[in-house]
């Protein structure tokens, strides 16, 4: 799934109540891609890396630098998520529920990546097992996802506007 959709799903499910929660859940929703592909995309803007063309079909994995592959494992692992969630829980004395957007990102990625392009290493470092799913760039997945998100957010705006009018 595209990174922005990950963020919007995270905010919708875990950050609808308050603006701070919305932004925090959006951050955790995009974080796995931000901290794996982010440095590569940022570096390619400055000419540090050659960015292969991303179209409906992803480029070969070999066209992506090895550090992205390394960063992709911890950022897309449910085990690493659980460890960091626990640490933050212990430090704060209460869970940071907006972090769950990170789990949602991984759960969406598991069936939406093929084994040819960054299958989700959700059990890393215990197991290298991955699922050979579907490519999220496929129009049959991409457009229904965007449509569903647009409908959900439109519903949210309508409901919020009704609340505001009732409060006046
Ligand atoms: Zn991802």
C-alpha cells in the first residue's frame, strides 16, 4: 500500500478523536516506510542514489540499495513493534495506543506485497517467513483502497460538521 494510505488508515482507526492523536497515528502509520525507504528517496532527490522507475509494476529488488533492505526488516516486524511498544509502555506507565497504526501498516503490507518486491518480514528476527501476496499497485487494489479511504473520511467530516452545528 502507498505510504500516505498507510498514514490515513492509521489516523482513521487509531487517531480519530483528537488532532494530536490524528497526527501521532499518521506518523506511526507511515513510520515503517519513512524509516526504511525514506532515506533512499530523500537521498535520490539530492542525486545520492539512482531512483528506479516505480510504476504499476515495482522495479527489481536489486535496484534498491542494501541499506533499505536492512532497515525494512526491523521497521516491518511485529516482534520489533511489540518490543518498542512495551518499552514505551514501561517508560510512560501507560500504552501509547496511536502506535497501533504501526501494526496496522504491517498487517496491510503482509498480503499486499509479492515475494518479488519487499515481502513483509513480520516475524523478523525469529523467522524469515513471508507471504507471497498481491501487489498493492495493482489497479484492482489501489483504486478501491483510495475510494474507501475517501468515503470514510467524507463520512467523518459530515459527522463532525453535524456535531459542530448541533453544538451552536
Ligand atoms: Zn510498508
